[in-house]
């Protein structure tokens, strides 16, 4: 199954703040992480106010990286061949680094395939119901890809 990915993070190369995986159909995953470093001013203004703007029942407490990694691993465990689709390379990097739990250690996930799908002229945030919220941006990416197929 395809999972459309979006993340929010604390500036370029910064700590992961939230992550969403939205499948073609079925249960979506949205997680927010505890952030213990000063936030970039842009992130403070454009991301943090919208973290909790999600449907009832999807709001999670701010998780540790380890807890978030374990939840992602559990979410993907039932799929023997997941394809993660992103339109921005740092989203893939953030997910990949989340799976790493220590020196030489990672959570158990099935074989993951990644599809980097740049979409010139398309912005997930500009087409999102709640810009810079990972869940809404991942839905925006999914909807755009499905409409273009």
C-alpha cells in the first residue's frame, strides 16, 4: 500500500516535531513529538499553533522519539511491502532517522520502499486545509496524486 508522508521539523535539519502517514485508503497516522530545544521563529509562528488541528481522536500526547518510532513500526507492521511517497527529501530523511533508535539499532519495520515525487508548481501547504500541519499536508499530497492518476 502507498503511504503519503509529511513531516514538520524545527528548521532545516532540525528535530522532528510531527509526522503523518496517510494511506491511499484506511487508517491514518499522525504523531507529535516532544521538542526540547528552542524553536526556530518561523516554526514557532507557522507550525506550532497548528499541531493540534486534527480530527477528534487523532491527537496524541507529545511523544518521545523512541515511542514515536515504535508506533510507526507497529503501524507499518501489517503491510509486507509499504511504499512511502513524499514530495520533499527531508520528509524521507526525517522518517528514516526516526526509525534509528541507537548506535546500530532501529525499530523493526518491513522492507520499506520510498518514492520521492517532486511536483513542480504544487505545494502541499498551499493546498492543505491546515497549512504546515503534517496530517493535513499529507492528505493534500495524497489527494493531488490520486487526482492526477
